[in-house]
């Protein structure tokens, strides 16, 4: 519509591909907003063009499962296994499950395990939760210090939900922090600002407790949202696949994005351009290079 085109022309200062807004567009129309200047500078890619076929590689059926091995491409030797103690069974496992809210209470945790005291002048990350204006009896602090909830930086496991359950009813600041983290790894992240949306999902995909099930659940949530992920989020997805040694899932990620915006090849090419260094580092090739694609609704090959 003219209203949609007019809105796009005003989006020159937007830094990411996100929701345009609710303009009452017809159902099924994928809407994204992006920085027009970025798309204008999309460079031609070196993606090898192959005529799309449903199954161009013998014995490969992409419909079987997203983790079905692709002949001829893999990550190479897997990384050193990361192990940890399962929160419920106490067994040593390779990738522990997430600590689910209200699932159980780990009574062995102390306040110092869940909160640390830091200087007020410390650098604050986008997801850092600082608590001030009160004192924990078991963990005193100075006037020049604040409490920081552990696990909120990229590469950490996320906050301990036991902390929220124990203290949210006693301290309003803890309740506020709990409300802030509730959308984590859920569809509720759609209501966050662009910066917080990206920060939460980057944290999620870098979470050391991420297992294969949680990775695929997070990917499904993002795919269902009316948006295209930022290159930084896409890179975090690839690195999560590397840690879990799931090469085929990287192909699924690119196929999903390509199928999500079939009428916007410039956006897909721009994303490939931005994540090319990480793809080369991890040895990831595109569905185009493999001659694979997912035909939208059975209507045949994508136009690019």
C-alpha cells in the first residue's frame, strides 16, 4: 500500500531488520524494516548459482529432519566436550538443561552464588541487573557499591531463578529484575526494544547451558516472529550450532531466512554479506552453494 511505502521511505535511521509496525496489512505479508542505506550498499556475492532442485544430492532428503547429514560437508572434528552436573539428577552430562522457573529449588545455593557486589562505576552491560537502595543481611555492601545479579553477561548461564523465587516478594528491586528477565527465550521478547531483543537472544545462543532442544526451540520462536534477525543474532546462532556440532542446522537457518523473505533478495544478500566472515571461520556454506532450497508452499524454486 502507499502507506506502507511511505513508512519505508522514512526508515533511513533504523539499524536493523525488525517489525515495520502494525499497519493492518493483509495476513501472510512478511513485513520488515531495515536501513535503506545498508541495502543500497549490498555488494554482489560470490554465491555459486545452481538450478534449484528438491533433492539435487543423491540420498539426501531435506524433509527427513533438520539434523540429517549433508554429504560432503561437516564441521570437522567436534570440540572438546563440555560437561556439567544436571541440576535435578546430579548426573554429569555433556550439556546440562536450563534451570526452569519453579521447576525445583536448589537449596545448596547461597546468596553469593546468585549475587555479587561490584563498584557503582563498573561497566554495565545491556542485560546487567544492578540492585541498589537496600542491603541483604547476608551480603553487606558499601555506599559506593551495588549488587549485580550473576549470569547476565554474554557467555554466562543466565540468572538463577531460585534468586527470584526467594527474594522477589521481599524486595521490589528483585521483583522488577524478575519481570525484566521473564521474556528471556520466549515469544514475549517481541515486545522488547530492538536493543534488548538482540541482547537477550545473543545471550540465549551464547548460553553455555544451551542444548540441542533449547537451540531449536529458540530458532523456531525467532522464525515465527514477524521479523528478520540481525546479523549479530545470526552469528550467535551459527556459533551455537558449532558448539553443539550440528552443521545441518546452519543450513536450515539460512533456508528458513531465505524462505521467510522470498520477495526481498536484497535483504538475504545483505545478511550473507554481513555474516560472511563468521561463515568462513566456521566453514559454513549456503544452501545456494549446495543446490538446496525449500520451495514456499510447493510453488517451486525461489526467484533468487
